[in-house]
């Protein structure tokens, strides 16, 4: 993270807004197209929409705020000593605001249909799923999400460039399984935004289930961080001689002032040391940068000087000679 706190909070709000708008909004869109019905194929499209929204947020704001866009992620990273507790409340407020704004934009786009058909894309326990089962599945889905975040966005041994894509696919994967059970929230801000917007516009909102969508993700996220720290040997426990390159950060320092120590290899292995010698006699006006070197005796041997007539003679007799180049020993 490189941004100051206000800028990071804006990034968190925008990222969470995009998640709700294009994730929960896809639920409303699928219900509008399906005239109030949603099958498992439609759930696949919804999962893909969530994956894209998460991936874009991570790639866009990961270097600014960390792109938590999820209160459970923020709390878990703080519990794992990878995020300051003092900034946790600010991050959560920004995420809740972003989720609410995203839900308002869904209503702005779909109008009353967003409330009537899809409850603004809200999450609720499906028939046959009790609160304890819902809490368990939400915890398991968030466990998968945090393992992916720890492995690809936090651990310095991870290959670069994959975090956004794989985190998005992890969200899609948990929705494939949890969608028919809990709608697959794994994010308190994603649940809170549509709940509040749906209630404001007169929809029926299952506020009694909100605790499931808070406790489940937080528990699963914290457990995932603890398990990863214990099992996968994270960065803060790496030995001093750990692998570098893609397996970790490259360490070292430049020589002071850019100077090269005596005896260092030259040529392609380091800067060439020394001074140019005087331009030898008889080479004035000739082309080639190598002519500025020195040769024993200060002159170019007669046999090495280019003579057009001699070269033409070689060509006339069918001989071939490599083009002569200025420089010592050539």
C-alpha cells in the first residue's frame, strides 16, 4: 500500500461499490432476463460477474489500499499482524459506504424491478438452511477466499501478476457451491449495502440473518490466516537464505557512487575501465569507431591497411576475404 489514509479509504469505497454494483447487480439482471426465475446456469453468469468485479478492483486498487473491499479481509489481516488495528474502523466504514452506494446504483439502473424481483441482489438463507448451517458455509467460503489472498497477494514467495485473477476466481468458486445455500456472500459489506438499499425502497429485508453474514465471514477469514501462518511458512518466518527472484524479494545494494571494485570482470560483465589512446597515424578520415584504439608502435601495420585494388584482386580471382575492420590485432 502506498497511498495516504484518505486516498486509501476512497479506493476501498470505490472497489466495494464496483463489487456490489456488478456482482449483486448481476443477480437483478439475471432475474429480469429470466422473469423472476434463476437456474444454475444463471448462477454461473453471476459468479463470473463477481469474479470480474473483484479482479478489476484488485488490479486497480491493490497497490493503493490493498483492495480489501471486504471487512472480513481487513479484520483477518489485522489479526494476522499484517494490517494496523488503528485503521480497521476507517476501512470498514469506507467499505460499508461503498457497498451501499453500489446498491443505490443498482436501484437507479433497474428502478422498482431491482426491489421487486431481486431485493437489490441481497443475500438470504435458502429454504432448508438453518442459521448454523449458513454460518458454517459462509465461514468455509471465506476460508477459501483468504487462503487465496494469503497465498497470492500477501506471501512474498508468490509469482507476481496472478493475485487479481485468482482471487476473483476464488470468489466465483465459492458462489458455485454456496449460491444455492446462502447466496455466497463471504463479505459483510456486500450483504449490508443491498440490505439497506432494499429496506429504504420498501423491500422485505431479512435483517435477522445479518449476523450470519457477519460472523461467518469473519470467523472463516481469521481461521484461514492462522492456518496459513502455521502451515505454509509465511514471509515473516522465512530463513535468511530463502530463495529470491520470483520466490521472494531480491536483496543487495549498489556499490557507493556506482564505482566498480578493482578486479571486477569487464565487457558484458561490467563497465570497461581505462582510457582511449591517441588516434594512430594514417587513419584520419576513415570510418569505424574501433580506430580510436592504440596498437604497438603507434601505427597500423601495412598488411592490415585497406587497399581497394588488393581487395578487388581477391574478388576477381574468386577469393573471399572478411571485410577489414580497424582496430588492434584485426
